C-alpha cells in the first residue's frame, strides 16, 4: 500500500465506526479532537486518574472533549469497545504491549500513532523528520529556527511538544514542519514521506520498554519505510550503526561529521569552522551552544535545511543559515546553564535520560564537575561512563532508585571515580553539593536515567534543579 493509499484508507475508517483514542495526555487529546472534527464518533480512554484540576474548570480538557461529543473514560479501558472500533489511535506513552493496544491488534483493528493521524490532514505541509537516540529535540528546534531564518513558514512539532494533530486542528497549516519523532511514535506511523529525513545517531535506549536493542533500532528504521529514489536522508557519518543500517536505503544520502570526515557537512577542526557543501559556513566560536555534540546538531540541522529545497542552499540562504546558527539559544534542560554563583556554574542537563546522552554532557565539561546521576533505571550499565567521569568529574552523587546500581557499576569499572550514594530527595542532593562544591567547579545534573521515580517527567526534574541551584524557595 502506498502512503497515499494508507492515508485514504485511514480517513475512510474514521467514519466507518467508532474511533478509539488510547491515552489522554496532550497528543491524545489533540487526536481525539481531530478525529471528532473530521466526523468520527470518538471514545477516548486513559488508565490514569482524572486530572485533579479538571472538575469545574471551564475550557479544561474534559469540557473541550465533551463539547465535541467525545466519550471519555478515566482509570480504565473498555477492551471490548476498543476491539469493536474501526480505528485505534495510540499516544506515544502507551506501549504496544499495553492491554488496550493488544486488544485492538488481536481483533484486527488498525492501530495508528497520533502522528499518523495528523499527517492525514496536513497533505500540503512539507516535513523535515528528525529521529535518533540523542540530539533530536535540539536538531528539530534548530531546523525550524533555520527554516524560519531562510524565510520559510515553519514550526517545530511532534515529540518536541506540539502534537502534529494539534497543528492539523489549526485553521492554517505551516508550509514546513520540523517533526521530531521518537521510536514510540514511529512504531505506528505508516504514511510518512519526508522532504528530508534526519537520523542523528543510534545508541542503546528504552531497554525498559523494548525486549531487545534490535527492536528499538527497528522502530527507528521506520523513518525510511517509504524511501524512494527521490528521498533525501541526512545521517551521521561518524556513527557506524547508522551507516550500516542506512547503506541500502533508497534515495540521496547526505552526511555530517565532527570527526574530520570530508562529507557534505563537517567540522574543520584545524580552522575551527563549520563547513557546508565544501565551503565554510560559520566559525565554531560564533555558535552559542556548548559541547562538540551541539556542533554535530548544528551540522545536521544546517545540512537538512540546505537539502530541503534548492533555494535554501543559494548564497543568500547560506548567509541566513549562518545568522540563524548565531542566534539560536538552545532548549531548556539540555546543558542549560541555570546559575553561576560563588565561582560555581550549575548546568541543567535533565534531558539526559540515557547513558549515551550523559556521556556527551560529561565530556563537554571544561571545569572539574560534580555530576548528579540517578532516577529510574532503564536497563543500561553505567560502567561505560567511568572513563569520561575519571577525566571530568571530581565527584559523582548517585541518587534515586538507580543509586545502588550506579555506585556498583562505577566502582566495578576500576577507573577510580569518586562516588557517593544519596537518597531520593533532590534537595538533599543539592545540600550535599553545597557542602563539597569549590570555586571553579561545575555542578552537572546529567542523570542517565528517566525521572519517573521522583518526578512526572524530565522537565519537572530540571525545573526543580534550576530552582534549587538558584537558591529559590
């Protein structure tokens, strides 16, 4: 089935029977509203409790859904009703093994992602799709920023925060969308045909949800599901796994490198310049984000935009790309400097929810660092961080559910990393930091774990760290 056939069949199913939407976070709410707007009868359910702020709040989620005639169930899913649906739309936080998804599949009901639903109603919008284990949020935001810099009508959407279905509800759609895609979203997305697809890197992650690393990587591979001769792909030339998995993908391949490879976009370390299509684009010191990994993010985004349309690689557009790189200020919770007091710099990298992203942050430190690691364990060993920590960290403070595992893994690595185990209180961790921090130090929150043992999400974790670092009540 071609992507257009897939869309046509999906749209037909919206009105063929009841549509079930599983999960009522922001993406699920948007999907339910979009389906209802298009004439579907919608049942939406969430295993969580009804939001405490909802009762009596005019204009709240439940009010908006009720006005559209959407039947909402909190605290459980009606599996029989889901099995009788004509279509199931699943939110990214709901795993394929969840009972409502399994009920749909067992009954032969088509299951699609919220992203897939949004794509059906944005036929004229051109997509720069971004996935990978690390860097995808920054690359997505930077891609949207650079598209705007070259004069394009563009927004960032997807896993970065704005659901694609919410965008499709708007009266006017943008000409371009930089679309961040998690592996969870790609799992049930079938009709994606991006103008440019970007794969930032591949490292182990989400092993608490996936039975194997291969299954995780296979969901990432779905970025290339509809590859053809006219496709354009931007990939990391320094990542062996990325290059192995994309070698036979149809289309034009454009590559970026920070390790000196002479490819389409690369870091010229000798001259400290970003080089795009054979010509210098920007001196590295003019790009405001810290860390070599952010140079890779800049290369990926600039190459993606330059590859998206021939007008975006013309000389005036190259000048605009350089201006856009200079003016980009990054995203919260990603090596975000949140305080600088008493000679100590505090860095919030709460988005580092896996070992690979924590390693990148640790290697970016230019001061002796006190590194805060901990949270909910995701199945990876922390021993591989020991070499980086030995070079850059003065002390590791391990906290939360994974603290014992972190301590054991780092000690077993034999690199002499100083590590202390603390409890499950971030204020307690920060109090210990204040006891040991010295002028000239950096305090780096780079947890290498998910936040769910102590916080709702990494944003809340980062916000609490920011407040504590600034000494705010």
